[in-house]
């Protein structure tokens, strides 16, 4: 066990990890006499906009394919629209700094997926909760779990907190997870070895380490755990270790009108189907297709899909191998023209609404319209990278990555790579590595980064998967020149 401890900390030091979690570590908040700005909802309406302080992370607020997204962002955008206010986002790294901004009047709402605590209530008020989450144990499923019956998997996992006695659980430094596990130790009458990670290691990084077998257990809020389990399917996050906790927005103590208006809106919104659609998009159906009805491809008669002729026409204009385009389409939609992604992308080429609109698409489920718009978007991306990445194969990887996550994030990764002495012209092992690093605070907060947080894992996997499918198509479908 001591060896595990040493290996863990050595790994942290060597990698200089700074992985971002969906919630910032909780600073100590002392009650003190301080100036509180007199700026309630009436003055906000006179000004015409409302300012919300948020963190740039994988669920609250981020940019995906050029579109601003996030669970809390979408809720607050709806509130602002209903109040006929412009929503302005203030990305603030430090929660402590955000508290100060709130009382000074530099921001109006704190939206950090905040847990309501007695300590925090000393300094600010909270709205009614918009979500309830439990803390859950994050553990790795047993070897060979894919072929096991769910009941057998359950028997091999920890389902009773009592079974944590004498186990080592790694938790984020200075978090509510530490105090919860200490309390749980008292409740079950046995010692849980609770080990805090270094200050720069966040919950999402600990979950990755569990998935990779570097540590056995960690603790996370259930919503964050569900998102990460969609990236690491070998993680189990079903064992609760706490009662539900309130997640709410922070408001100045004297902003009574704003608070009451938000409270009424939250109560109404939670009864509306749109709330559940938003919640499910980020925490339950992420990275899945909502209408996955297509069959797997076959190679009868040398065909890959019903759209081969359209893909071949598209390939001529792009100067790509049509089988690479077929691989991309399969990855995007499994050749299902009615496919809808968690983010709202539609059709064979999974067009985002703004992309479809820009290219005149009136029916994204129509194969011809969808493929034609996809071709135009790929052509536009090729023009962005053609002078910078001259090798055709390398350029296709940059184009695919840009199609998946937006060219801005890929350009950020190129800038970071060049900052560290790389050419920025090679995808594998170079730019892809810096795209992965854009999920870490020290990288996405770098002054040369323009587009903020990015979970690069999705895009790196996307490019490698498309090329793996393409290589299969190359072997099974002859080249027609």
C-alpha cells in the first residue's frame, strides 16, 4: 500500500497534472464585514444585461463545434431570454475571486454547480436548488465485464459502504469528498484510508486514474461521474456514499428581487419538459445518438452504404478518398439519416444547427442536402488548413478534428505545440497531445488559448476511429482510382 502511495505521488509530480473538474475546490470562506453593492434586478434590467460568473469546464460552460454549450449555461440563457436580458458570461478561474466579484457588483450570479453549505451561506444567498446530486464511489468494473451478467458484476463490486473498511480511497484535495469519507468512516465503525491528492489534481483526473488501473477508488458528484463514465465505460458509479446535496446558484445577500425571481423561475422550469431535455443531454445521453436505427454496414457488391454515389461525388470536389468520407459518415451517424446527437447535430454528417443554416439546409434528414452541406463545411475547413498543413494525409486529420470539435480548439492546440518547440504540422503524437492537454487548467487558461476548455479525448478518439474504419474499408472495398 505504501508503494501505491509513492507511485501515485511520483506520477503526479512527473506529469504535472492540472486536470479540471466540473467543480472548483471549495475555498475557506470566512464571515466578515464587507461592502455589498446595491444592485438588484431592477438595476440589472435598466442596464440591459445580466453577468454570470462560471468556470470553463465539461458540463457548465464550454464551446463545441463553434457553439456555446453547457448545462448551467443553457438554463441561465433561458432565464435571461425570458427576462429580456442579454446574458454575459464572466469566466473566473478562482471561486474565491468570484465571491469577491459578486459582492462588489462585478457579477450578478455565481454558477459553479455550487453545493449549498452552511459555510457558504455566511457570505451569500442561494437560489432554490436546480439539481440534487449524491456523492458516489468511482470504481473499476471487473476484468471481462463486457461478457458478464449484470448481477455477477454487482457481486464483484463494492455496493455496501461497509465494504470500504481498510480500503484506500483517493479524493480531491480540499474538497467535500474528504469530509464525507471521514464521516462515513465514523458511521460504519471502521477505518477508510482517505488520501488527498495534490492540489493540482482534480476529480476528473482521479477518475481517469481509476479507469486506467492506477488507483482503485475515488469519489465524485454523481452528475460529474455520469459524464466521465460515458468516456470510460469500464467505470462503475452506482454506489452512493452520501445523501442528495443541493446544487444552486449564488446571489448577493441584498439582491432579494433577483433571488425571488430566480426561485420562481427554477420551480417553473423544473416542471417543464425542456429542463429534463437539457439535463439528459449533458448527464445521461451525452455521446449517444438519440435515434440509432441504422444497421451495420455490409460489403455486398463492393458497397459500403446506400450513399456511396453521393460520397464519390463529394470526394472528387474535396480530393479525398471516398472511403475516408464513408468512414467519417459511419462514425458520425452509422449511415442513419435521422440520427440526432446529444448536442443537437443531425443527419448523416451530423450537422450542427448553425452549420446547416449557413449552408441553406431546410431538411437535415434529407441525405442530399445533408451530404452537400457536409461537403461545403469540409471544403471550408480545408481552406483554413491548406496553407498551414501541406501534407494531404496530415491535413485530413486536422480537418476531421476541426469538423468534430471546431477549428478554434485545434488552432489553440497548434499554438500550444509551437510554444513548446514543435512544428504544429503533425497530428499524431504532437498536436493531438496538446488538444488532450486543453482539458487541464494550466493549458486552457494559457494566454495564447482563445477558445478555453476542451475535452480533447473525444476528438482524438474521433480522428483515430475514423482512420481505423477507413483502413478497414481500404482492405475490403477496391480502389476505383
